[in-house]
């Protein structure tokens, strides 16, 4: 099962390998940096390929208020029907894109806010949903040969599947360490996918030393994705290096990146 969102830093290309590393004897599954939640949506979507067993409790958390509002709207029966009707009535055009990009986001009710975010993600170059330091959305429009407005040709199936998948999930708009503290136990498994230094969502440097200290104090088990530059900082844990080709980038040239997977348990 795919995530309904294309998101910078998504681990869609690594999802099969990561899911094979999830220990089967956990009871609570937590992603404190949800993003597109590519691992969450993929795990248990098929019982083939050594997929982990379903978790008794599942949690998605993220500090990004736009992202968590989207998940709440897709999850909530009261909102989801209105959200889908809003999408079906929409058109793809640069003018609409620019209008929605200039939204006063805090003034929007949840469904309209989720719709505008989703519209921008689906029609921005590389799926980028980003804000500058002034808090203004500056996602670039993905131009097509036909610049005229056309019917909004989105796929309903991923959204319908996401609605079903999120029904029993606990959603939290919180910093990662608060999510970890809330759910940490010996039966908890955390998949941690912090933002890269170049990602746009947080508009400030991410504190990897604080992440390291948080990982040291986790009672349960964790699997952490990082770019390879942080191998030395996390050398006290088990690490594995991966080569990944990413397509979501505004920079030309070789998009191949080295990443590391860090964990505190014996991998399956």
C-alpha cells in the first residue's frame, strides 16, 4: 500500500528492506517523524515478503501542523467525505495553485486546509510543500505542456485506502521526543526518520545530538534512518549503509545518496 502523499525524504524506495527489519514481537508501533508515513502504510499491506505482523497499537506523530491536519481529516469520518467532494470539484491550473499557495493557513477550517495542502503537494514540482523563513509557502508549480485548466485527475483509491488504514491510529502533533516519551516501553518499536539538514519543513537546523540522547534512553527498540554523514555520531549502535537514488530534488546531476540504518537490537 502506498502513502497518499509524495513527501521530501520519503522512504518509499527503502520500505521493503526496512519492513524486513521490524521485530515481530512488538505491540506498539510508533513513527515520531511521520512525514509521508511510507513505512507505516506499506507494513501489513501484504503478508508476502516477510512483512511484520499487525501491531496492537499504532502511532503517527509529527510537528508539522499541516501534515497532521491532513491525516486527521483523512482519518475522520465527519471530514473525509467533504474532503473527497472538494477534490472532485477541483481543477488543475497555475492560477488556483498560486491562490492556494498564498493561503492564510491558520484561518482555514480543517477540511479546506487539508484540501489546499494536498492540492499543492500533488501539483508542485517534486511534491514539495515548503515554507520560507517568513512562513510563506513557496512550492514551485509543476508546469505541463498544456497550461490550461483541466479536470483534477487524481487517484481516489490511495485516499480511500488511507482512510481505512488510519481509522484506529493515534495521531499526535508533537515534537518527536514527546511522542517517544508518551509511548516508550519494552514492547514498543520506533521507526525514526528525522528531517535531513536540507529539508524545508522545519526551517531550522535539526539537533542530532538531542536525537542521540533520546535514542540512548529508549526502553524499547528503534530503527533510525539517517544520511551517512552521521555514522560516527551514532557509532555506539548497530549501523548498515545503503545506496539510494532519489528523484525528488531540484538539483541536477547524480541523485544517488548514501544512507545508514541505525538500530539498538539484533536485526531479524
